[in-house]
C-alpha cells in the first residue's frame, strides 16, 4: 500500500506540474469539455480497440505524433495524402496507424461535427498508446488546429538513425527541446521495431576492423543473424530487445549493456551529457524502477506536443484527416 500511495502522490504532483508549466498558447487540458465532452474517451476506446488487435500499432501511433510535430509543428500535416506530401517522404514511408486516426475521426465527426482536430486526435492517440503499452498516463492539452501545408521536402530535418548526439541536440534544440527532452523522448524506442537497413552498417564494416565496437560482443551474432550481410534490409528488429511491446526502462538498460540498435540510440550512452540522464532513469525511487522516466516522459511529450502550434483562427479543423478541407 505504501508503494502505491507514493505512485499516486508523484503522479498527482507530476500532472499539476505538466499542466501549470508546459502548455502552448491556445491549448489547455479539457479544451473539448463543453464542445465535445466525449472526445478523449472516443479516441481512447478507438485506440484500445485497434491496439488490442495489433499491439504493434501503439509504437506506430507514438512515432507518427513525433514525426508530425517535428515538421510544420503538431498540425497533423503528416496525415495528408497526395503526391509530394510529408507522407511520401522516405523517413515517413514506414509510419503506421493512419487507419486508427481515421477511425477515431469518423466517430468524432458523427458525435461532434467539425469540432475536434486531427492534430489533437494524434496527440491523444500517442498518449493512449503509451498507457496501453504499460506506461503512465498524462494530461494532454488540446486545442490544436490542423495545418494546410504538407511537403515531403520539409521532412529532411527529422532526427535520423545515424545522427551523432551533437546533431540530435541541434535538431531538438531547434524545436525548443533540451537534452533531457531528447533522452526522454528517444525512450519511446522502448516499444516498436526498425528495419535492418537503418543499422546494418554497424554490423559488418563500421570501422576498418569490422563491426561497431560499441555493440556487445555476445549480442552481435544475434543481430547479424537477423540482418544477414547484403540482404534482409527490410527485416524488422525490436528496438528494445526482449521488451518491444512494453513501455518500460529496459531500453535504457540495453544502451548501458551495448545493446542499443540504432547508432543514434547507442551514442546516447557514449556522450557524457546524455549518459547522465540515462543513468538517472535507471535509478530507483523508493524501490519503484522507471517511475521517474514515466513521469518525465509525460512532461516531455506535452512540451513536444506544443511545437509550433496552430490555434485560434490559424489552420482549420479537417473533416477528413487525409485531406485539406
């Protein structure tokens, strides 16, 4: 009982902190409380239905929100279909979960026509995906409006799997996110998979002497078996070995043990400034492993979710998430 009481107290304090210190102009928790009271519950039940059928969709929705916010801000521009849109950029070809957002939008349009933005649906779905994967919840400020511009050429600034820590810091800083936000948000890789083509360079000829020396020697043969040299580029590998569908801190533990998959991920353990944050998340708070990470993840998600927002009279409320009105 004592441990549970501590959890509830810390969560309550974290929620207050998130609401009072990090929100975007024009967004607030409960934005739809009078105009569409069931908005959040409709999104939640829709995400739950889809994730229950396919747990891997949770990681897809979380990643989609990230990819949306880093390009044109959190305005659902990544959902727009058509030639030359963000959706068609190489970095976005592997995104999954569009059908979940469309399903939620259809239900919301039936309940509250023209009220709930696709951008808010995506932000709420990302939170719900974390919760359904075993993470802690947080309150999502809403009130975003949907953008009208979506260009594949704008996607070039997304963090990439080969980025150094310095480059990652620059890209996050450009969006108003600090080093702790970087390490925290990359922790989303505790769920999901990636294709061999994004890290196979580490497995064979990374240096003149062969594989990336930062890879645990006992882990290397496993990765090479999953990603044979000169083949299997599209094979999928868990980003968090042994825990790919559970939102926990084992991803950081894997970095400590030289079992990070992406070069950009493993580099976080090698850099002193980011390593300190990882070590902090691997520590115990009154015997509750992972609590600090979960609380901080919610805060950083709120912060990221308010990048370059369109609110008020800016943008629009799309009738269909894949098309501008």
